C-alpha cells in the first residue's frame, strides 16, 4: 500500500469527523425510547433543520436512509418488498426502498433501529412525490402530519406571494405543531442563533465548491460532493458540529488547491485531470464506487453538479439570515434546485460550464425521478447551444440495481469523452 | 327509436367525434375569427375556466395526441420512462397543431407538467406560457389566499396578452354559464349511473372531449341535444354487464378504442375520472358574494379527492369507496397511464381501502397511443365475469 500523504490524512480528518457526527446522530435516534427524545421525519429539499432542532427534536431523512440502504446493498430487497405490496415498478425507488426498510424493521444505516416518527413534517419542495410518500408513511404511523406546501418558482423568481404563503404556513401550522409535539415554546432567539451558524457553514461549503474552479480541481463536485453536502443537507445545519466540519473541510480543500492536487477518489488521489465535467442529475447509489471509478479511470473530474444543490443553492448567493428567520427559511425552501424552473436550471448549468471552464455537460438521467428527469434532454440541448460545448447523456437509477447497466454507462461515457477530445483536437488543429 | 331520434343522436356524436379528432382545433379557430377573442390551452387536470371566460378567453383543454398522432420530434424531448402525454403535446406544439392558441396554462398537476411549463417557455418564447400553482393547503386563509393571488396574477398576464380585464359582474355571469354546463354534465353522469346501457361511456367521453375545444355555451347545447336524443331512444336495452368504476385516467387519456374494449368485454363503466376538468369541483360554484372568492373556495373546499391533491384528514381511498357505493359499482378498474407518478403512487393506498371494504378491483396501465387491447380485453372480461359470478352467488 502506498504511504499516505499529508493531505490524505487531512482529508480523512473531515471524513472521520463527519462519520462520527452521523454515527452519534443515529445512536441518539436509536436511544430515543430511553432518552425520551422525539423525532421528526422530513425531506432534504426544503428541510427545516434549524427550526426542528430549535425544539430539541431530531430530524430523520427518509431519502438519506434510502440511499444508504442502496450503498449497503439492501435496496434490491427493500424495493422487492414494496413491489410485492403493490407499489408500481414505474415510481420513485426512494419511496419503495424506504417503505421496504420500514417493513423490514426500520433498521437505519448504522445497523441501529430508527424510532417511529413523532411528527411527519412534509415540507414539500420541488417534487410531487414527496406528498405521496408521506401519505404512504402516514398510513403506517400513528402521528401528526404537518404539511408545508412550497410553491414552484415557475417564473424564475421568488415572489412576495410565495414567501408570504410559506411564512404563514410556518407560523400558523408548522410551528404550533412543533410546539405541541415537543412540549416547548417556539424560541426565536434560539432559531436565530442556529441560522447564524448555518450561514457560517454555508460560506465554507461554497468556498469548497468554488475550489473546483482551480486547475486541477482539488475536489470532485459530484461524487465527492455528495459527501460534502451530507451534514448541511441533513440533520446538522445550524449546529456547531456543522460549523466545525465545514471549516475543517474548507481548510483541507484549500490546502489541496494550493498544492495543486486533484481530488481523492476511493482508489486514491487522482493523478491527472483530463476532463472537466458538469453533471446534472442525482448519482446512482447502488454502484456508487463503480460509477465513480468509471470517471476517475478516465481522468474525468466533475467540477460542478446540480445534485449538490437539491438541499440549497448556496453558491448562487442564498444564505440563511438570522435577521429574517421565517422569511429566510421560506426563501430557502423556495430556492432548492428542483424547485427552479427549467429556464433557470438551463441558466445555472450554462453558467457552471462557463465559470468552471468545463468541457461540457453530462446528464445522468434517473429513471425514478420525474422531478429531475422530465425535460433533461431539452436542458442538455440548450446548454450545448449556449456554451458551444458538447453534452453527454447516460441513464441509471437511484437505488434500484436493476437499472444500473455498467457496460452501457461505460460505453456512453467513453464515447462522450472521445467526442470532447475530438472537439479539442478540432479546436487546436 | 324513431328515425329522427336516431339521426339526431348520430349527428351529435359525429360532431363530437369530429371535434375530438380535430387536432388542429378548427372550432377554436372559427371561434377566434368570429369573436376576435384569445384562446388559451390548458393541460390537465383543472383550471378555473370561468375566469378565462369572463375575460373573453376561450379555455382549450389539451389532452395529448391520442393514438393516431405520429410522434416525430416529441421523443427527442423525453426519455422512454416518462409518460406519453408531454411528448405528444410537444409534438403538437412543434407541428403547428396548436398555432391558433395564444398561450398555454400548465396547472400544478405533477412534476412532468410542471417541467413542461418551462420547456414551453424555452421552446415557444413568443407565446404566453403560465404555470398555475394551486395550493395543497386547503385552509381558506392560507392556501385560499395564495390561490387567489395566483389567479389574479394569471388574470393580469391574460390582460397583458390582450384579454379583457376581469370584472366581478362578468365573472359572476361566467360562473352561472359554467354552472349550467356542470348541471348538464351531472345530468348525463346521473343518467349513466341509472341506465348505463343508454349512455355508453365512449359516447359520454367523446362529448366531454369535444367540450374541451369549443365554447362552453355551444358545449352546453350539445349536451342538451344528446340528452334529448338519448331520452327519445327506446332501442338501447340493458345487457348483463358488470358495473365498474374506472379510475386513474385523470390526465393522459386512454385511446377511445380502449374504452370501447372495456365496454365490449362486459363492463358498464358507471363512473370514471376522464376529462376531469368538467367535474373537478363537486357541485356548483357559488354565485352570490365575491365571485373571485367563490372560485377560490370552490377549489379549496369543494375539489374532488384526487391523487394530485393532498389528503389532509380523511383516510386515503375513503372517497373512492364512497363513490363506488354511490354509483352502485360492483368493482373498480384502475386504468392509469404508464409512468404516471400521481396515479401509481396513490393506487396502493386506495387499493387498501377497497380491500377493507370488500370491493373487487383489477389494474392495468396504458399509453395514449396503445393500439393493441387484446390483453386488456381478456383481463377486463375475466374481471367482469368474476363480478357477475359473485353477484349470482
Ligand atoms: S422523484 Fe426524485 S426528487 Fe422526488 S422523491 Fe423521488 S428522487 Fe426525490
Ligand atoms: S400522466 Fe401522470 S405523470 Fe404524466 S403528465 Fe399526467 S399526471 Fe403527470
């Protein structure tokens, strides 16, 4: 085995830190029957972590459990259970994986049992499936449900009407239910303090993501990126843990950039950056390492991705604002990537290709996910047209291994990279 | 049946079928030429057509390309695992079928229609393309207020594109006009419930589709004409068929041949959710009081339970069970478009309610351009037979 470099050790520091945070969180969840702590199931896009935690409630995110199940090789079995119960093969596999996990004893990613929810907080942002998902879960649990309907940013801007609607729901529906479930009063000062911490962590996350503008990029903003967003997209936004984690991560990444190092992949540090890609769409989780390796083997680094924006578009300037707590939470919910209009998504992707000096846009189209996938072929053509850089298209699924065809993806990826090379050769000829 | 009644019936049905098949919207073009009004298309399921009507705009329901539209470019816009209706809609946009429309409204039905609204903006930048968000919070003070603001915004957009400004009294009159139409629609559904042999669903369906592409006043007259002709008809006699409720076809529509196939296989469809805009509001919209408020309240308080509508309190499927009882259906057919998230995610929950209530059901999927119905025919035939067997036991 090659000796570890100094930078790898730094990298591992933040990874270890994240691992510990997550493990502690799941243990805390597992211990709720003894500690009396209560849990709230909610979704990543439009999550209200600071608000939930300001009531000392613990968030549980079913999508994260589903993707973790896939990474642990459990999703095939879980999906089969849901399909046996009558759930269609056509629908989102996150939902089926989550349901299958629940029916199999609700054992979470760390092997510990997850508590039943004390509240289902349906913050419904960017995808209609969320609504159905919690209708399904509601039938399984005997607990209250809070619905937060977040309008769609169809016109490309957040209007006063949208903001007002979300703030009023927070004030009149969500907060009273959180008070009821937790037995605590809404504490705005506490929420503000958490939002202050959120903004600090968000600054550091943006610095990490923007580090990919360097050549070579010190990070992979898709495969590596999904680890970087873990804490801030899930249970930790607004906590000291998140602030420390992102500070540490930023230091590590900036150090790598100063040293001119590329990203660390599961196979070790990437030696040579040959391609710089922007990727649209979620990754496949069942074969995550294999998928990443296909890119790494070719020297393809993802310098920007939209999946890492599903839980907030911080790089476009949004920050949680302690001075406008509920308005800011509303704007956060309204601004998540899948809540943006197609034209806004096109603009954002074209900007990524240009700002990160990428060779082109690659779409990983997910069978399960209409929210992302419907319209992606048009997005691809538009971004190609606007940037003049070639686009590529691959297909897989989130957590259903039946839809991961390694040979097909590899072929398409290789052809795409060849096309980039030919274009480059054409430019320099 | 007298020769007069028979030809009356054939004439009205022929006209309905012609309108249904005319993808280039000849009737809409004629109406525009006559009135100089705007025509705005809308996707399923529901928009408050009264408001458009009051602004001198003809709302034109666009429900996909059916089974005889050749998809040439639409497939380049959608992956194979997305339902069919958006690709045929794009196809019709590109091939000029929808050129007479001054714009499109995309209501908040699902992610596919939502995203199609943005695709439309990119593809047809010179035409009005509006996304109409609808509340999932049905508290009048919260969701209701939001919806009102959405409608006011839409109304301003229409004015900016040449429509008349909205005036309360005109809106009230439009509510009355649509209520009259709703009454006729309900009469027909009631007649079908009582005597499904008199109102075959494929006929009712053609009428409802025709009503999507013509002025509401003309549609009401067409329904009147059909009701009269059917009532005069004495030749249609009951057969030993199973009474079924069909659900799941609220957006992408099955081909007409599929509906006929179900009927021929031994089913009387006594309730369904085809072309649901006509029945998305239970009952009538109130006439007294602030008309805009009435439109808003109709949606938040009187909207039907639908897979695209969050069910906050009642048990999922309770409404379906109640509808089964109300129309004395003996079974339920789930007939959903392939890859239709709202329908297919909803289905297991309502199935549970049916099972609890002891109501038999069967399920299949379709695409609007399906041409082969043999498998479905066998499935629904077997289902109808089994229902009849049970009812004899
Ligand atoms: S459809 Fe897509 S966005 Fe919606 S829950 Fe599934 S994976 Fe998430
Ligand atoms: S058929 Fe279903 S998924 Fe497709 S557009 Fe209609 S509601 Fe959406």
